C-alpha cells in the first residue's frame, strides 16, 4: 500500500497526473470504507494505523505552530483558526499568515499538506 501511494504521489508531482491526484485525495475515504464499509480496501486495522499517523502529524503541526508563537484559537484536521491580535491591519496579518504557511510548508514533514488562508475577520 505504501509503494502504491508513493507511486501516486510521484506521478502527481512529476507528471501532474490528475488521476493520481484524485486517488491520493480519496485514499483515506477508500480505506475507511466510504459510506457503508462495503469497499474492497476497507480494513479496520489499516484504518487505525493511518488515523494514528494522521493524529501524530497533526500534533507535530500544532507543536511547530506553537514554536512560531502562533496563538491557536481552534484546531482540527480540516481547519486551524489563529489569532492575529498583535497585528493592527489586514496587510500585516496577511504577511504574518503567509510567513507562517511558508515556514511550515518548507519543512520536509509538511510538504504534502495543502494549507491556504480563507478568511480574515477584523474584530
């Protein structure tokens, strides 16, 4: 399974193969069994291993953000909300978040993550 996922990752990065990207994007869903545990790749043991690795990577990401003195308000696998209360205007907040994202994505461990900022809310 590891070799297959590594091959998909290589094909996506080197050849920009859209099918490999789709397979990578939905691999976890396939392993979980989709909506009714009726997929052929559904395996509870493999799912637990993958989920454990996801938690480990997530916790490592949170530790790295805290090393950068990021004030985390909320964090889940799909969303991280940070506070930029020390930034007094939108351009400086954007620059701060861009710096954080660039710093995190430059680490080898996090290079496969897709991180974007979505919303700025001025309070």
